[in-house]
C-alpha cells in the first residue's frame, strides 16, 4: 500500500513538472490564454500572438507534450484546443495572480 502511494505521488509530481514546463514561457501562456476563447489553427494562433507559424508550432508541441493542449484534424488543418476545461481555470487563475502582483508592484513603486 505504501509503495502504491509513493508511486502515485511520484507520477503526480512528474505530471506537474510537465505542466510547469508548459507554463514556463510567456509566449506559451499567451497561446493558452488565446485558446481559452476557442480552438484555433496554428496559423490563427501565430497571428494572434505575433509570432511565426514555425515558432508557434514549437510552442504548441511543448504544450501538447505537457498535456495542456490537444489536437484534432479538420480537413488539411490541425486545430488546437485546451486539453481540459480545468486548463482554462488555471490560465484565469494565473492571470488573476499576475494582475494582483502587478498591482502590488505599482502600489509599492508609487508609495
């Protein structure tokens, strides 16, 4: 029983580490934020965040490897979407934390 708990915990931390890697780039966070609105193609994502399609593809592959996004083929295009509604909740929570930190920093610098 103890060994099962340890294995579960190790698997959980490994998964959280993958998620952390996916979240460790401001561009990837911006892509996730864009995907909270609706599923999109790589071209639409690249335009939305102002990067090349090749660069967007690299970021999306990391997000996919991190289990934060999933893909679906639609004709000749691959459509990216958040892997779970909980990812949208996570993006909104991180945005709220970031906004709070920015407000605190502005308050400290003007005081």
